[in-house]
């Protein structure tokens, strides 16, 4: 499903009713807006819980067979709930990047431990983890 919508004078967009129905979005629900400044892309993801501690994790790693699976296994063992992910090879068979929006409220590790654990994998080259602020009444 794709559509083009217009931004109003206050910078708002209307999510079409067909999209809201499929995503089960109702008035007052929270949604996550993720901006990728490099690709100039905006991603809209529903947040189905009023609770949670959300982070954006960016992992750059060697693009080898099984590397992404090993990282995913580590993240699963740390009890991290993936909300949205995107992985890309940006240098085929050399480098890849995995961008994750996750809820870490049930994790058995803190942010520093997660970052250190990921960097401890010999094929992981860079990790950044930043908290996503909840802004219930954002006024742009």
C-alpha cells in the first residue's frame, strides 16, 4: 500500500484511514517517527505500548555470511524487543549496517553493556546506541 499525502501549513500529515485500520492506530495512540538524514527518509511505526524504553541502535559490521545472525542472536539473548529494523550492505562482502529501533525495558543489560558486548564481536566495527525521547505533546 502506497500513497502520497500533503503536508499542511503546520507541518502535519494525515495518515489515511485504510493505513490506520491496517496498523490499528486510533486517536491518542503513539507512533514512532524515525528520520534517516542520510537517505532523507521518514519511517512511521506504531508503538503498541505506552510503556517501554526505546533506543536507536546502529551497528556497522563486516559483511560476511552469518554475521547478522550472530548479532541477532546476541540481541535476542539480551531480551531486546525489536520494533523496527533495516539492514543493508553498503560495500558488498565488505561492510553492512543494521539500524534497529528497539525497546530495551526488559533487557538484562544496560546501554553501555550492550554496546561493549556488540563491540566485543570481532566482526563488529562500530556501534552507536541513543535513547529515543518520548514527546507526548511535540510542538514544532
